[in-house]
C-alpha cells in the first residue's frame, strides 16, 4: 500500500487497514461519540427502521418513502454538515473552504 505523507500522525500507522482495531489503538476506544460517528449511527438507525418498515404491510408506500427521505436528508447532514464544521476526531476529513 502506498504511504501518503499528507495523513495526520494518528493515521500514519500499520493499523489503517483495520479501522476498528486502529481506532482502539489510536484513541483508546472503538467509539468516542464523535459528531461524525454519532451522525453515522443515526443514519444506520434510520435506514434500519426503513428496512423494517418495508416488511410491515401497514407501512409500505408513503410512510416508508418518508422514512427513506429522512434517511437521505441525514446522509447529507452527516457528509456535508459535519465535514463543513470540521469538529471532532474525524475533522481530518473536513472540507476546506476557499477564501
């Protein structure tokens, strides 16, 4: 694997390929309730609700489409909103705004 020199020091390790084991080594825990991790968890939860709602005959159609729309909105918040803020442990993935 090609080693990049622009990575922050916490990412320059042999554990990069195993992100779960690496997170434990770098920060001392698997989950830190970082804003990016929290919104990713919310996204997974919403889409789990969506998949379960599709199996319920009373929730097919408009109701499940509404849940999917909320999930799509949350993906946008997770990807753009949190990256534009540039806070937390995952701030190395934030966007830089040109001045």
